[in-house]
């Protein structure tokens, strides 16, 4: 075989190997990116669920506060609160 042809063949083989290595690196990076996207979606889902839970708690708190203030501001409510306060004092003794 001609030495120039042999050099060209070696050069082509090296280029093919480099291309294959680059393809492998790209594939690995794509897989890593896919995994990171999945993790991000899972975290976003968890964050959304936590947000909804906290929002529900805040709504429940608002309802309870409204009931409490209605109780405190009514005459019967004031009597009821004093009764329970007195009852709890006696229970602690």
C-alpha cells in the first residue's frame, strides 16, 4: 500500500474514533440533562403541593380567626370565654 494512502486511512480512523467519542459524550450529556429535568419537575411538583397545603391552612386559619372574633365581640361569647377561663383555672388547681 502507498504510504500516503496509509496515512490517510489512519487519519480517517482517528477522525471516526473522535466522532464516536463525541457522540458518546453528547449522549451522556443528554441523559444527564433529562435526569436533571425530571428532578426539577419532581421538585416543582413538591413545591406546588406544599404551596397548596399552606394556602389551605391559611384559609382555615382565616375562618377560625373570623369565628373567634365573632365570639369575642358578642355578649354571649364574652360570657362563654370567661366561663371557660374560670373553669380552666379551677381545673389547674
